[in-house]
């Protein structure tokens, strides 16, 4: 049995700014998307045999050529993404083979530096029987719930909160059922599974799996890469 990886990479990266869509922005001379693919490939225990990448419409051919050298023996398909992240994942999911895959990973191109150990933990948990798995890290800020005019409603107990990363791992038929349902307002794929009443399991994530979101995140990314290359 093997794993398929869906990479939503179709966002523009409004908060990051710049000319090119975020997945094409470079760190250490290579795009975030290339770093993300290489990271997944390095997780050999995942047995990745299939990549499906959702990209900004019109860039499909360019991305196919760009990534071909990095996928090894795995298959590579590239599809136009949609308006929301959920639409992009759904478009990619339609291309994942229905046979021979026991785990589907959904991994943000923008979390380009996730360590191998995190990827392998997620896949191992799915293979051990958890239908939906997310890597998490503790929340360091105090989080408050606020009303529409900015007044604090309450302060959830921080020890019961975690920040969620990717790759998220799923038993394939569950992910398909989750995406067949209404996806409005979903900010990750696990949330769609929760809406079906499925219990989502957490595994330990990593600070290195942070999402490149704002310009200063590129500085952190450069420094992680430099550390790994030294
Ligand atoms: N994504 C996608 N399709 C969309 C929106 C987002 O495939 N319609 C992808 C992004 O490319 C990214 C991941 O989902 O890899 C997480 O999204 P985010 O970090 O929010 O990226 P952007 O939406 O590009 O950034 P911003 O919200 O700042 O515009
Ligand atoms: Mg976004």
C-alpha cells in the first residue's frame, strides 16, 4: 500500500505580497513548492507514489515541468486550484487513484520545511487505524474569543488549545466523503471530517512546519534552510 500527497499551492499569498504566487516564491534559490515536494519525498516510510498539486490556473504546464525532476518514481499530476483552499484540495482529490492508496496526505505548499519525522508520524497514525490525523504544536499566545465589535467574550483554557499544521493524513474514503459534503468556511481538511462526526487524532508537529504567511516568515525559512545545509 502507498500514500498519495495532495499539495494545495494555488493561493496567491496576499499577506506575503510580491509579484509571484506564494508557492513560486524562492528560499535558498528554490521555490517553496519545490521545497515542499522534496520534504515529502524525503519521508521514505510514507511510501509516496503519487503527487497531485493544485496550482494557480494557467500555471499547470510550467509547474509540471518544474517538478518533474523532483518526484522520482512517483506519479505527478497538476490541476488548476479553486477560489478557496478547500476547492483546490477537492480538485486535486478528484485525480487521486482510487486503488492501492491507504493514506492521503494534504500538505500546504507554504509549510515547505516540515521535518520528515512529522510526515512519517502522520502516515504511521493513519496506518495504525486513525481515519484522520493532524500534527499539532502548543499555543504560546493567550487566545481570546471576541465579538464582532472587538469585545472579549471569553478566554479558553490555553492548555486545551493547539495550533494545527500539515501534512494532515486521511483514510482515503473518509477524505472523499468529507469533500463530497458542503465545505463552506472550512480552513482545513480535518474540519470537514469533524463535521461528519469523525474523531480526529493529533500527533506531535514541529516549529519547522510553520506556514510561510508574511514577509518576515521568509527570513525564518532562509535560516532553517541554512541550518539544514550546514
Ligand atoms: N491555497 C490553495 N488554493 C486557494 C487558497 C490557498 O491551494 N484558493 C493553498 C496555498 O497555496 C497554501 C495553502 O493553501 O499552500 C495555505 O493557504 P495560505 O497560507 O492562506 O496561502 P494563500 O491563500 O496563498 O495566502 P493568503 O491567504 O495570504 O492570500
Ligand atoms: Mg489564504
